[in-house]
C-alpha cells in the first residue's frame, strides 16, 4: 500500500509526475486557486482516492508531494482545485483518447514505465546539407487500403514503411502533430475570426488577423453550423504536449510503440522531427520544458516550432538543444549570434513559404522571377539552414498544383471559405481531372520541373508525403478534416506516378552523390581558388550572360566541381542546369570546360521516359555546346572526364574559362 512520505523532500520541479528507482512518485502541479487541492487516483475499477496537498508542500503557485510505493500499473490520476477537476497538462501519458474519433469526457493522466531499453540509440545530427526531409501525417500516411501495411494509420505503420523511405533516399521525417490533441471539433464552436475552426497553419493565423467578418459571412456560417462534430486530423490546436497521441498507436503501450518507431528510424539513419503548435495561451516555460523532455525521453532529433509567442532566443541558446534541429519561419539571428559568432553545428533553420511561392511563380511562367529564383536556389547561409519546399501539408499537393487554379474545399463544410485563396498555380489548360494526353504530359513535365528545382537548390529539400508519385487531394487545399481518400496518401500508383517516383529517386541519388549540389557554405559567385571558374555562374543564350529582364523566363546555372570534394577527397563534376520556363524553346550556350572534359546530357524533363538517363557526350573544350531547350523544360548536364586529364586546379588550372 502506498503512503505519503512527509519527511521526503518534495520537488517542485519537474512539473507533472516523476517516478524514481527508490520507490518514490513525485507529483508537482501549478494550482490556480490553491484551496482544497490535491490528487485524485483512479484504480482500474474506477474507484477514486483523493490525496490532499498541504501548505508545507507549496512553492509559489506549485504544489508537490511525494508518494511512497505507489503501484503505478494500477492507477491513473487527475488533479483537483476546489470543485475543478483537471488533467495534468504535463501528463506523460493520457487515458481516454485511445480510439480515434471517440473522445472521452474523463481524461486521466498515466504513469510511464521507466525501463525502456534504447540499446545505445541517440540522435543522428545529420547536417542540413546532407538532409532530405519528408513531411507526413501519421494517420493519413498509411491509413489508405493501398498502403500495404498491417497497422494502418499508426506509429507502427510508419515503422513498416521504413524500407520505402530508405529506397526513396529520405534522411528525416517531419511529423505533423503527434502529441495528444482532441480531434473532435464541434461546428457550434465559433471563433471571433469569422472561421468555424482554429487556424491550422501560421499562414492562416496571420491572414485572420487582417480579416473582419461581415454580417453576411456570419449569417452563412450560422447556416453551415451543425451540431455534429467533425474531425481535426492535423492537430494544430492546444494539446497535451508531453504525451504521444494514443489514437496513433496500434498497441496499448503508446509510449513503447513511439520509442520503438524512433529507434528503428534511427537504425536506418532517418531522423525524427516533430511539429509543435503553441497558441498564445501556452506559457513560454512550458514550451521550454516540452522541447527538453522530448529530446531526453524520446531522442527526438528536431522540432518545427509553430506559433507567435515562442522563446526563440532562449531555445536557440539552450545548451541542451545545440545538437537539436529547430525550424521556424525566421529566427532573430542578430540576437542569437552576436558579432561574428557562428555555431559549430547549424541547428537552426528558416522554414517559410518564400521559396515555395517563388518557385511556383517561375514554374508557371510569370515574368520578372529569374533574379529571385536564382537567388533562392543559391541560398544556404553559414549560420543557419534553409528548408526548401514547393508543397506542404497546407495548400495544393504537387499533382493538384499543376491541375487546379482554384481551391475546391466544399466538402470541408465551410462554404469553400477555408484554405488560402493565394495558390500561385496553373492547371496546364484544364481545371481538375483531364483525359487529354497533351495536358497530362504537360502536367507530368511541370511536376518534374518543380522537383528538379527543389533538389538542385543548395538549401535542404523537403517533400510532402505522396508528392513523389503524384498523390492528389482532388483540389482540396486544406483537407484538415478529411479522414478519407481526400486526406490520405493513396499508394496505388498509375503510370505517371511510377515515372515520377523513379525520377525523384534519381534526383535524390544525384544530389547525394555530388557535394557541389549541396555545399556546406553558401556559394559566392566568385573564383576564390584562382582556378579560372567561379564556384557558381549564370548563363543564357550566351555563355556568362543571363537575361534578368522582366520578360525573361529562362536561365542557365553552372556549378564548378573544383569547389567541392567527396568523401574520397576527389573533386566533383561540373554541372550545368538549363531552366526554361518560357512557353517557347530557347537556345542555351554551355561554357567551355577545362581541358580534358566534355559535357554529357544527364536529364531532360521533356523526354517521355521516366528515370534519369545519360545521353551521348556532347560538346568539347574547344567547341562549346549550343543546346536547344524545349518549352517549359529543364536539362541537366554533367561534365565527363577524359582519360589522363588533370583535375587539380591548383596544379593546372583550366584556361580560357571566360
């Protein structure tokens, strides 16, 4: 039988429940009123036992107590503060949300078993320049019948998909919220923003700040309002941040299943990045505690922080987190890194939509985008990472990005008012599903173009799950409540999907194999080595000249292989990428290569075949290649070394480079 040990020194921190190997269980909680307050223990039969706090165990607003020999396998708990009974916001495990879509009126905190064997596991610390990120929703990723896993929509389902992730070349998964949240949202709960739901993304939150609901909008929302609950499949709401979501577990032991998933991903050299959304109501101290807890308890490799009131400077300078990746749309780097200070390990990264909307504009042929496109393709600061993506969980999927110009969110039940109206997309000539061969071919080429830009940029690429084979969400650009085919990844690839998947794999292999395509430092567009070539150069119809005018929609980019070395200390190849997003063909002049090298056409998105394939060698040092690049097409060229040629520019630099 347990007993209260008044002689044991109580611990105000850490908050929540802590069990020690000496048989003590410490309870610590912040009380709002602090009158007649304490712990409620529930046994398996539902019987309640109350343990009151005493004034001698009070530290500020924190009450704590030590319980000796409590059999944590028999009990769950809550706290009471006068008439108010509440669930511990620091609960490490939650009972009552085990079944998806079946909420409980009585949530209870649970106790962790302290004996998990990590078998030497630890976070991976993969550098940003070596990373390939993959964002997914745990339930939507494997819930569809075509997923081929035994445990659909769960942490174990993701574990079953590890061979697929390895085949694709992924080095890190970014998980949409997997902490405990209430997926049931009543349509009768109206917010003053004029929307029936809390914002699902930072972009939506910012948009709502500038909106005022008019009388007609409020009337329409009232007509749409229904008594039934609908599901929030994404979880961008305040939750129980210390507990993994039990409805995402196939087994009863949610904590073990989550840790098993992390450990198995790490065994396969795949990092785990978690998203956390913190609204204004969450205290900064709790945010700090959450980050530290998941690193220590679950070996998490990084966090994508979402919210406006986050202690960014404190988290970025916290010694415990210096090896942990932190994503945010923009950090106050001037406050974090004073003077010329730079981190030994780049753990901070910018994660915003600037790249996505620029790429989409350039991809669909908007004028005046060449300069910004080239700048973002190069961006890779020394003090932080840059996460690049052309699609994400919000907005259109990759297939929908080339198939729709307007959102089609009617099934969300909000009169198609939810989701962004700013998509920067082009449907290639027909809205939605089309059987016209020319349109389908153009859409396939545009997807390849977008993916080529993503994986040939210097920043860290991120794929959203299913985009690698053209998963569609039927034009819904905000399927947060679609727990069905619309919101799930559908794994039954058609011919276009298989071709796209093959192309993505080859792009990832190409990127990983050539360090010049993913440098540690930002390229300067200068010849620092005195080898006759800058590290990066821009070209057009004439070598070394690019058209930056508003009417220009094409540019050539050359990476000098002398500025990058592989693991064997061998110099890399030269690369030339011809980007033509104009609706007419253009001629490109490839620069002369050092003596003993020639250009080889490696890929052409205008070709009908699927995988990247090498073509015949083209061009020589003496006679530069003039190539015709088709409308809305990208060509990738790689240098080929002739036998006996010297690669070391310090001994024998290339001549007549310009």
